[in-house]
C-alpha cells in the first residue's frame, strides 16, 4: 500500500505502544469472563431479568445463549433518532429467532445541534459527547451481556457511544444506523433564502418554510455534516453493515438491516465460536482508514476532535499532524453539500461509500488487512445490501461512478489533496475545511475585526460595519471558555459579504463542523484565548494571513511584538448559567485542548 500511509500508521503504532498494550491487556482480561452475568449473584441476576418474559428468563438462566445489550439514543423530538423507537422490538425478535435474547441496557442523551444552533444550549453540545460515553458505560455496567448494539447517529452521539463502547471493548459490537430523511428543498435554494433573510429581503415566514421543506421528516439531515460523517466513519472502520449508512428510515430495507445487524453481532460472540470483540476491530489501522475516509469525502471538521478522543479511549494516540500528513496524499473524490449541490441521498445513489472505499483500496490508500464485524478485510465494504426472498444479501457495489459530479474515480479526483487541512503559525494551531472553497478563497489576507460573541457580529453586520475586506476573529469560544459551540449563524452573514466581492474569512477557537460552507474558516484554534493563546493578543486592524495550500495561519507581527502585547479578557458569566450550563462547570475546568480531543477523560488507567 501507500508508503506514506504505512509510515504514518507505523508511527501511530509506535507512539501508542505502551497505552495500547495496557488497554488490550485490560480488555482481554475482561473478555475471559464472558458471559458477564455468570459473575452475578442470584439476587443480582433476578433483578436483571425481573421484567422479562418467562422464556427470556429461562434462556438467561442457562448461560449458554448470547444476550445482547442495546444502548439507544432514541427520543421522538429529533428526526435522526425518532426511528429508533421501533428498533428494540426488531432486535429482540431477530435475537429470539437465533435462540438468543436482548434487552435495552440503557439510554443516552441525544441533542441536536440544528435545534440549538446559535442558542445557549449549543454550549452543552461538545460536552454531551463525554456525557453520552458515561451513559453508555452505566447501561453496560450491569454485566449482563455478551454483545452490544449501539443505536445512534448524530454529531456527538456516535463519538460518545464509541468512547463508551471502548471501555467495554471485549464485547462484540455493532453500530446500527437509522438512515437519512428523503431529500427535501434543494440545497442551493435553501442557501439563497438564508442569505436573503440575513439581508432582510425575505421574512421569517419564508425562511421557516424553507427550513421546514429542508428538514421535513424522520431521519438524519441530508447534508454532509458531522452526523453523516459519523456514518461514513462507521463503515470505513468496520462497525456498520456494509452500505447500510444511507438507507432511508422508511425504506423496506432499513428494518431488515436492523435485524441483520442483530444476527451478525450474534455470529461474532463467543457462543458462536467466531468471537470478534470491539478491541480487535478498532485498531490503529482502523483509525487511519477513518482519517483517510474523512479526507477523501471532505467530511466534518468536528471529527478532527472526535477521532482523537475516540482513539484515546482505545489506547491509541493520534495527532493533528497525522491528519495533516494524510491530507497531502489523499485525494478528494466526493462532493456532497456543502461541498457541492448533492446531498447524501444523491451520493448514495451515485455509488456512495462502497464505491469510494473501492476506489481508495485500488489507490492503496486504505488498510485492507483489518478485522471488521463482517470478518477479515475491508474489501467487504465495497458491497451493498439488497433484498432477496425477504432477506438481506450483500452484492458488489458500483464499480463505476454513476454521477461524476458527485463521486469520481481516484484517477480523476476533484482535488489531489483531502478536504481538511491543519493550519499552523504564530496564532496557534487549527483546522480548516477547504473542500467547499473556491481557489480564490484558499489564500486570504485581511485586517482583523474582533468579536467575543457571534451575536455581536450580527449587530456589526446590520450596521454595515463589515462591508469591507476583513478577517472576522471570534474568540473566547474554546472548550474552557464556553464549551466550544458551533458558530453557524455566522455563515449566511459572511457569505453575503463574500458575494458582495469582499475578501472575508473567519478565525475562531470555536467550532463550525461539516456545514462550514464557502467561507474560509480557521477553527479550533489552540491554545484557546481563555488559556492565554495568541488569539487573545490580536487587535482590530491587525493583518491576518491564511493559506490553505501551505497550511499557514499567521498574524503579520514579529514574535517579539506579539509577545509584548497584553492578553485580552472577556466576561463569560452569561455563558455559565442558564439551560443547565452551570451543571457543566466542572467539565469546562477539566477539559483538554481540541488537539487532545477536548475531553474531560484522561484514561489514566493506561496512559503514561
């Protein structure tokens, strides 16, 4: 395979050797005790199956049939998770048909960044990931299970579930998607109406109708943001059934795939003789495959944080340099909104993940020699599911792109480099999503305009103060300051300025995720302003230079002049109370940097 991919993988393995060995030793020791429930006293076990049907109780008493723990993110407010209401019944029926059993072991929080966007609740979003990991652990801590199924889709839910699942890495594990909603209002029309509203050309009624036509039914939002990037990763890393990520919730194939996921997790339990624990799937090679998929599809910038946190839960230490080096050699072969006009349904129809994985395997950019829930070899993920005689069968996926405006062969990519870059310079280290930028926007130099809140920017925009070339700096938005919210309310405003012909960019220690769109946005800047990072020394009018080709983000000052400046401060009290934010004070104090996964977990049990 690619010598560069191999070298990057080898250095990750070497860097992680001690922590990974400790993790594996703990998981292997725990796996020796499967089924967990044989350790329970009679009183423990009686409590564990008290509400079960008699036949389920009898099966659990026997100890020789596998028992599945279901961790669900179901709620009926969020479109992506509403379909999970029906999944436990499907799982239990499929398990019973194989002489096994299943229980809902626990539920996790599942918040929607779309609902909280620009609202105080967004400041809980990133921290909800660690909360989800803990909730998953609470559910499985009853020690009743031989395998686990995880039901979750969106932004922080899948990374949190993976982090929690890895603490039970000795259990065979499958992640079960719910699929995207059918396509709604065309993405370019939605963008136009948002920008018209920002300029006062249309009213709230028209905007609400456009948004309702875009987000209109059960299922994941159809743009290629963090939620759908998560789904991509679960296939690239071998934790979904092949080709299952983007099947709509009401498609007749969806429920059959849920039943098949149940059957497959039972096939890889100890009772089946094909024991495949999660720790054998999520290896260093699997994480490298995930990063390659992120670059090749122009996925969400949030995963530059989440993948690091997920990997550390497995004893694997990733760095942003790993992302940067892989970006240089992985071509961009997919364009999905906001990187193009197509949504994930169009992407799926054009060949989707089976085609993309096949192309990257042909280009020697993925580790084929990995363990997946389907067995050995990533080539299994070039298949897609079909229905035959009421059953799921897997057949070869598209060998050629069915729409080269959406997916292209690796020999003719949209770009020779990946869709994400790491930026470094005297302002710190950050990331940028470049896959949706035009060439003229990939290098920008403009004077700084400083804000300490995304809401302050709206007032400046309305007053016409931003009608010029400018580099908007929104600081004190890092994890320690206010939980590192996404700042998507800025995108329509900055897009309007861009359309007026101004050079416009954004620099922030906050987040933008996979929906950052056409505005150059240098995000996740670390160290953050609250920690005294260089952003806290920037002043209005300072010239800031951003170059995605060279990976440079810099202020046009000498090091001595920058260091001599006083550090700005901000009143963050409004961000520390209301909608439960006071409950997360301990997380703001304990959280690590974005480069370290922005997590409150340290995993001291196996890290040096």
